[in-house]
């Protein structure tokens, strides 16, 4: 066995001070999801398991560990909005992590403005420079090798409307750095931001 490699089987524990799984699969984009229930009550929450999965049609998804308010609202309405979490909005995004009752709006809690969507009823975060309006396409409960369902649901939605602040379009090209997205890392309080110093180009082989 190579002594330079730390190997472990997750089912038997990692043997480290902190589980490295999240840190290895990262940094990860943040799924900052706004929803509303069938009665119009608003919810806003960040999810650290989030990504894009398809170009045409554009499909994004996130995992809800536990049946949280966002999941309940999406089940009721079939709609949600992804909002870009940026460095200027980091503290407000963090406030929306608070565990509050369903009748408490995280928009109000964090001092954020519900912005009208164009294609769905669920609002976007008006202060966010980018938002995706989405309609639910699939809702899957995850399961382990043993076939036993786990308390996690994968939510997939087709993007039916996209809002982009015009200052982020440079000669028609979206400028990721100017948007100042923040990314979730592995530790309990670790985040990263993208800077132009870290930019490089690499073209696919022909």
C-alpha cells in the first residue's frame, strides 16, 4: 500500500478531523434558490450541491438534504429561480441560511428585494446580477448501493428565462470575473471568489 496516499472507505469513516469530500469536490457554485408556496409565501435559501447539467434545453439542478421549504414549495408549484451569489451579496446570502419557519421570508430577513419574474410566479433576487427562471422537470430521491432511499432529493429544472445585468456583457460576451461569483468550499465557513489573476485559456484538441 502506498503510504503517500490516504485511502478510506466512506462507509467506515474518513479518519480525519473534517470530512474531505466536500473540499475535494470544490469549489462548487452556490444554488441560491428563491421559491414561493401555493399561498404566495416566499422562501430564499442557498444550496452547496448545485450545477448545470445540459445545454439544450438548459437544465440546472440542486440537491436538498432533507425536505426543506424550497423542496416543499417546488413540489407545490413546479417553479424556482436560481440567483447568482456574488461577493457583494455574500453576507446577505449567508443570512438566508437561517433556519426559520415557513411564514418568515428570507428576503425580508436579509434585506433583499423580490424581483418579478417574466415566465413564472416565483420571484428572483432583484439585487443579484444574474437569475434563471426554472420549471421543474424531475424530482428524484437519492438512494445508496443498498437501494435504500436517503433523505436527499435531486431537483432538476429547465431554465425558461434568464436575466443578466447588461454591464456583465462585454461585446456580447458574459464576463464571469466582473460578476464576482462566490463558490462554496469544503470547510464549515470556507468560500472562494474568482479573480482575473487566476484566469487562463485552454482550447480543446482538434
